């Protein structure tokens, strides 16, 4: 195997800091809490942590509205605590990826306070001001334009009105934001996950978006128009390349982009001659039907579209998406884990998926997420997948000693780290074993993807390199299915059968996945 970078070899683990571990009894997770749980992550076998935003914020969008990019919100700790945590992360051989939110600031950021104060303020052009709104919409419902009475103009916000969009065509904005990247890189941060990378630059003529002829009422209103002029503009690639150049001026760092686009457009974010993002997040499995055929198609399409030399990556969950265990059910969740952790390239795992956490229903009076508050009842809310990590079976799941900011899942008495540690066939054990297998058999990391097929709702593919051929068989049905296969079983989702030699064919039990060495 050629020399791989840490972000190619290892699994990235996303932490939603509000919900991982509280150390201050305020019911909200914090950095000292994360630090106390680092050994758990080492044992799980992940290589890097990505933290959702921890910067000072009014929390209108729970940290994705940043009021100061170069400090830590008191809810989470201090810069001093951050440095200590980072030291402890590095001491364990882990890496730290921060969330970087370049598209918009908080409306409380000093830049915006200046910008809105008068039409001739030097920072006026740091944001997008117009006399009249066009038809661009907010991702959280309603118009994307807010009238500001102080100066009588409108500003654009792709998300909440408390999240005004920056004007990335202004060189001073770019310089200021790049200084922020350097601030954290100089502190020793190992890379960034860039928020809504594909939205950063908008049409300079502010043309109206075309209406979406296939919009279905009752779905998020953002889909009423097609985002032709306020998303995925050609100029964004030059900007991504400039970010990459900056990142690469530091040794051994990574640039990840959050990009929700179809495969062909997604691939462009690797950049010309791979000068773009190291990892444009691959969300293709998030929307995919849970059938062997549909997934086989996604695997083949992604593999075929990947530019030469580009490093693949796969995601099954994040803080904006329903939990996989709720999407496919508890039995298939184990199959999903085996799928994810036998795919090529870099895998990103969302906290709690390793213990099979599910979406937690949130009573209307407890809703926190503005996406749900603004457009209630259509499934836009993200609180259900952001509930506290379930460490043990005690009433507060060892997450906090205070009142948790979101409810703890009722099923945490079974689905928790402490219980699953003792249980050799648990989801936790499965994840740990699968992550270890990637290290023992690097073919799983950088072997070719081959012979992808679907039959009787069994998905199969091979991972192949000069050292080994591994066969993965995943039964997405709840029936027993006979499959033709040969090899020695390295791992079953059901925990048994290790070492079993298969000559011609075998049976997969309902929702069983197997990894075989051929
Ligand atoms: C990204 C984040 C999401 C946030 C939005 C606005 O999609 O993942 O949580 O609400 O950007 O920053």
C-alpha cells in the first residue's frame, strides 16, 4: 500500500459538542467533557474528531451562527481549555478537525454590526445588500432577504435572518476569513470541514431562480425554486482551490467540504488536477433507498465518476440527517455499519451511530431547532438526531448531572456504551471490529471496488488489491437467502461464523452481512 495520509487511513468521528459529554452540569456538552471521553474514541479505533462549531455564538442555529471565529463559546469552555483538549487529542495520536462556516456569520458578529450601520460603512460590501429582494429563498423557510430599517436595504441570508451571508467576491472578506483559518492551523488544528461549501458564491447579477415545476407542497419551501443562481456557481471552485493552497501550506492537513449535489457536480469539488477539497463529502447514501439494487447503483455510479487519483469517502449520518438506525430499523443498522465500513476511502461516522442511537421524538414544546420551528411538522427538524450521547443506563445516561438540553432517548437503558461494552455481539463491538478490520486488511481502505451486484436484495461487492480479494455480502432483506460464494469468513454482523470456510454457497440469515477472504 502506498503511503497514505492520516485522513485517508482513518475513520473520522463527528461530535456534536452540545450532546457528547457535559462536564459543567448545565445540560449542554462541552470541551472538557469531550476531553474526558477521548479514551473511548481511541478504543473505538477512530483516527480523527470533527467538532461541529464551538465558537462564540448567539446559538440561533446552535453554533452555525458565529459571532467570533477566533474564540470558544463559554458554553463549551475557553481557548485555554481548547488547547488542553487539543494536546490530549494529539497525545493519543488522534487528529482534530474543526467546522469552518464561511458562508455566513451571526448577525451579532462585529462585521455585520458595522456593515448594517450605514450604507457607506467600510464593511457594507462584506455582506450582500440590495435595494430590492429577488426570489432567492432561505433554507429555513421564507424569503432569503431581510429588510433592514436602519439603511432601508435588504440583506441576503441563505439560512436564518440571524445568519447574513458574506460577500466572498470582496477580497477583504477572503483575507479576513483566511486569517481565521491560519489562526486555528497555527494552534495545531489538523483540518476543516467547510460548511455549505457549494453555496459560498452567488450570481453577481442576482438573477431570479427558475421555479421548480415538480415542487410538492408540504415539503420544505426552499424547494419551490431551483437554486440555479445562488448555489454551485462556477466561481466557487477558484475559492476552494485558494483554501486548499492555504491548507497545504501547513503539513499534513485536510480540507473537507459539505456539498449536497448530484454525483457529477459533486466531483468537480475535487478541483482541476485535484486542487480542490481533499474530501468533498459524499452524501449519496443518505438519500438512497434501502435496497440492494439502489445501493449497488450508487456504489457503481460514484466509483465510475471519481476523477483519476481522487480519494473516495462515504457518510451515512450527520447532525442534519435522520439516524440510520431509524431509517432502516435496528436489524439493518448492523448491515448498514458493515456497508459503511467496507467501502473505499475515508469513512465519517456520526456520534452515537456506533451504539445504534435512533431519532428521539421531540415534543412540540421542547423543539430547539429553528428549522423545525420555522416549518413545523414536515420533518425539517434536526433535534431528533442531536440528542445526548448514551453512556450508561442511569436516568441521565451519564451525559450530564443537570437538565439535558434535549431529551435522552427512552431506549438508552439498552442502547448505551456501558451495556454494549459487555456484550460481544453489540453494535459497539461490531463497529470496533469493523474499524480494526480496516487496519488489519488495508484492502478495505484502498483496494479497488469490483463486481458490484444486487440479487434477491443481497448486495455484494469485492475489494481487491495485490494482497487480497475480500468479498462483502449484505442481506438487506429480512429473509434467509442462499448466495454463491467462496472463502473464509472474517466477520459476520451476527458475531459468529468467524473462520468458517465456504466452498460454493452459503445461507445469509435475515439481515446478515459477511466479509469473506477469497
Ligand atoms: C450546514 C450545517 C447545518 C447548518 C447550516 C447553516 O448545512 O450542517 O447544521 O444549519 O449549514 O450553517
